[in-house]
C-alpha cells in the first residue's frame, strides 16, 4: 500500500542549499494492535515538519522496523534525526547511508509512506543482521532503490 501525502512542489520552490541524504532503519517499539493509528500519526507529523524544514523523503514501515530516506539541508536532517533518536517508538537506529546528493529523489513529496510488507521486512532484517559489508551494501542499495521505485508509483 502506498499513501502519497502532501505534494511538495518543485525544487525551485525551496531555497538553494547543498543537498544531503540519509537512509536509516530502526526497530519499532509500537504494539502491533496500535501500529496503524500510531504510524498514521507519525506520517501526519512528518509531512508537516518535513515540509516546513524543506526535507523530502520516504517512510517504510514493515510492522517491526522503520526505514526512512531523508533528503535536504544537512542541518535540517540532523534535527530530524535527533527527534527520531529521542522518540521512544524507535530503537536500535542504524544509519545505512548518508552523504551529499546531486538532486532530490523524492522531489514531489515531503513524505511518501509505504505500509507493511513481509517481503520488504525480510530484506530490512537481512540488512540489519548480515555482518558482511558487501551484503549490507547490496541490501542498502536495494532498499534505497525500492523506496525510489515506490515513489514513482
């Protein structure tokens, strides 16, 4: 399921500053019976905060893990990650990828959300548990590509 929320506008609508991206995975502490409502609240809050901060991105929830891609100004991403780090709904946060970005991949969305998927869950778990740097890099690339593909729907 894909919920595309808050059409964001074009890159020209935002101030010009160096773009950065960050992809993280965290383990959810949300009780399964409350997950739908709590994740809907997270998405609604993220849409508003990201739009205000000039951040675009995608959120994926597997039922047990979150994966989120963020892109925007480095300082704005840092503030968002501080919020995530102090949010009791997230634990075991792993930054999978971060660095400069030539252009936005989620240009039209302050947050696009993808609901639970067992297929994706297996790959997120593999990324977290495989000690091989090559396998982790391949899984991180796959997850980033998956989020971009969902964005294109």
